[in-house]
């Protein structure tokens, strides 16, 4: 039987082998607490099943907000939508419809969310992941 750590490691390896051009790191489970860089964090929901095990993997790609001046005041609450789009597209191109002898996965959904405390937004790419146990 495999567990969620095995699935996260598969995704981590696939992303590490890609040239994603980020300023930060690719992390398993959680990111460094004070990071303000473009990090990718891979975590999961529970795994279920026996011969065919299934779980959902979250790939969260963090991007710093834009800094704009509005009425003479700096504002850093707006997402850098161009960078979010570019990074999301690059990640999906690596993780879309992947299969191997003992596993396969595909992109199930994507959304952009706000990380208010860090003045960042992130793209949440959710994968549906299966291990095939023979």
C-alpha cells in the first residue's frame, strides 16, 4: 500500500525535473514560514482504496502581489495575474495527464486564491492521483 507521502513525492520529482523558473523552492506539505518568494507547495487530501488507491493532490504556486500607487499610496493587494497565468500554464504543462506503470494523474481543477498575510496570491492546481497496486 502506498500513502499520500508517496504521491506527493511523485509530483515533487516531476516538478523538480521541470525548468519552472521560480524564485523560491518546491516544498512538500508546507513552505518555509517567512518565505516571500515564488514557492510551490505540494500537499494532499486523504488516500483511499486498495488495489486502486485514489487521492487529490494540491499544487499551490505562490506569486507576490503587484505594488501599485493609488492616490499617492502604495497598494500591494492586487494579484500579478500575468505571472500567475504564466506559472500556472507551466505547471499544468508538466502535470497534465501523466501515467506510469504504477500510477497516473491528471489536472482536476484550478483556482486562484489570496494569501492576505503575505501580500501574495497563489494558483491552486488540484490533481486527481491514482496508484495501481497489483
